[in-house]
C-alpha cells in the first residue's frame, strides 16, 4: 500500500504541474480543459477537479477515480471535489486502450476551429508526418456526460497513428504513453492546426505522399532522438 500511496502522490504532483503547460502554451481558458494519468498496474486514474481555476490547482486537489470515473479514497487524501466533467471520456479511453497512460482535452483555438468545421487536418507538413503519422482525424459529435465522447475517441483512433482526434463541434483530445506525452500531442496538435490554417489563406497546401509520410513517421518514432 505504501508504494501505491507514493505512486499516487507522484502522479498527483505530475498531473497538477502538467496543467500549467496547458496555460503556458495558451491551449485553455478559465477552467476549461483537463489532463489525466493512469495509475500503472491499477484500475485507477488521476484527473483535474471540475471548475477549479488553474491558478488554484495543487497536487492534493487532483482527484483519484476508478476507470469508470467514480472518485476513490483509500488513504491518499482524496479531496471532496468532483472530478472533471470529461472524466467519463478519459475513463473510457483507459478501459479500452490499455497502452494509453495519459489523456488530455483542450479547447485550443485553431484545433477547435477545425473541429467546428467537422474537418480533419490534412497531412501537409513533415512535422505532421513525424508526430501524427498522417492527418489528424475528426471524431463524431457527442454530448458530454457519459461514455459517448470516449467511444468516439477510441473508434476514431482505432485505425490511425494519430495521438490526437478532433471531436466535432467540441475540440481536441490527445493520448500518450503517459500524461506528459499526451500534453506534448496537444501542443503539437494546436501548432499544426494553426500552421495549416495559415497555409490555406495563401492557397491550397500540397499533400505529402503516403509513402513519404510512412517514412517520416517510422524515422521519428524509431530513430530520432537519444
């Protein structure tokens, strides 16, 4: 139990700190948006509380829930706060994608604008080939509050390399092997959404050949870096 308590404490601190990255990169306003992390080896997750200002977030305010979104308190000081309104969507992703360790949702301006159009972001940048392995797909319209958004995320990403999906009329959700990777995907999603939008103001952007996209993705995922 002491190891689990230490893990929970570490994740609460990490998830809290990662929310600062959302404001740093201007991906959220007011209390919108959320980061969550799976607790390794447990049917648990850590997520932002609902309706709490980013300036007021602290590690001990992060809410621990099971993978159905129910708050859990087993001695780690879970606060009497409600988890994010997007908790059901995050929980569904964790239940159905065991490789996912982090989920992020934002309403970042350019990515959400593409979502409002119901349009995928085409792969016209080498950065997109590297990070997303193709287009950033559009997911179905779904109302918040139950598993519908989570189902749309999982179904849309089932046949995609992309760690990001644009839920129609809502905004981007991103996944990663851990919460930090999911935050990176959210930052990169907004960057390419903005750049491709600007390119369209200048003319029709040129698509990248699928074989070249595959080569870019393979190199970046398997060779690039230390």
